């Protein structure tokens, strides 16, 4: 991986963030619209970038692959639908519990016998 490719991906990331921050939200149609041209992202002004129904959302990985960058998986975090690095850390690293002490689990407390209820089970008397 060359430094030029890494710089290119960093530049694409900054434009990607700028695209999503500067979008115009049309609340009547429930769409997000690009405000200006982003030629490196292949997005023109007025392009719908987010919608609620029957819409294929923009994918940053596809844009990086169109720029012919080698092995884009090393530089881009996986989509949240598949699971990302955070999910991996939660499940594989911090999710592991240390083995339990077998001596502590083998010890059982003596069960307490039932105590006779107060007032013969009638409850408290009110005068």
C-alpha cells in the first residue's frame, strides 16, 4: 500500500464526511440531497444520497474501488450490517470471561429450613 493511495483514501473520507454534513434534508419526501458537486465521490449537486423507500444508498467502499485502490478493506471499516471492529472487540476480546474457579463453584451453601410464620400465618393483628 503506497502513501499516495492512503492519502487519496483520507481525502475521500473527508469529502464523504462533508457530503453527509452539508446535505439538505427534505422532510416532505424524506430524502437527503447533496448540496454541491463532489466529483471524486461521483456525486453531482441535487443527487439524492439518502431516502427511506426503494433506494440503494451510497457505499463508500464502492467509491474507493472505482478509484482502483488496492485492497480497500485494510483502510475502510466494514459496514455496521456485517459488523465492524467495535463489534469484534466486544465479542472476541472483552466478551471473553475468565475461567471460573472450580473450587468456588463446587462449594454449596447449606439450605436453610423454612421459618415458622409469625402469628401462626394470620398476619399482624390490628385492634
